[in-house]
């Protein structure tokens, strides 16, 4: 009888496992920081190619006095940043950055609250430069939006993850902006970083 009771208790205890499936925000934040540094070089820096960083060691494990695992930690997922579409988008953003930065240095282009570029002013620009800056900004924003979608696809995230990815990247673009560039705050006001 006591063996049967022990078997039932053991089954119940071992069956109490909860698996939490969540959006890996911390891993996406690290990926965003890495991509922004690779493509724009961080605050005042030049773009550089970087190697993916190790995401995070597996969490701790603890044991109960009976030898059962009391808590299980899932390893932080590796975010896939290396499929052909993502690499092409990163290269496109990196290659365009040197053409956009002079306009950002002069204050013609700023980073809006969504992390996208916006033409703030065309003062001091010729007609040719106005057309060029508009094309650069449109191409940059298209690539950034495509990058977020491709990251979601490559990592099997649901469609509702794309706005989360965009918010995380917006913070990285703004945080790593060069001092003196124009940044839009959450209320829509522009200020120099």
C-alpha cells in the first residue's frame, strides 16, 4: 500500500512542471544592440562586422532533498541573425549609413520615437540633396521595417512580436545615436542628444 502511495506522490510531484513560453526580450535587446553597432557603429563610431555573442549560460538548477529538480530554467534562446535575408538587410543598412550620417550631423535627419529616420528640415539643402536625403530615409526605413519582420520570421515569432521587436530596436537606435543628433521623445518633441 505504501509503495502505491509513494508511486502516486512521485508521479504528482514530477508532473507539476510548468513551461513558460514568452517573447525573449532580453535576447532581442542584445541582438538589437549588436546589429546597430554592426551597421551604424554605435555612438559616434564606424560600422563594424561583429561576431554573434554568446547569449546566456543556462540558469541555475536546484535540487530538493529527495533529488527532484525543483525549478527548471530554459536556456535563453539564440536569436537567429544570420539568414541570407537578414544579412542582406544589415549590409544594405551598413552601406547606406555613411551617406545618411552627414545629414544627421547637420540636423536635417533625426531618429523619431519609433526608431525610424525622419527628414526634420531641408534648410541648406539643394534640390538634388533634398531628393537624395528623402530617398535615403525611405530606403533606410524600408530596410529597418523589413529587418524586424525577417527577425520575427527567422525565429518563428508570431506576427504580434514585430511591434515588440521594433520597440526594442527603436531604443537601441536612439541609445546609440551620436551626440548632437536629433532624437524625437515619446511626446513627439525633437531634442539634440
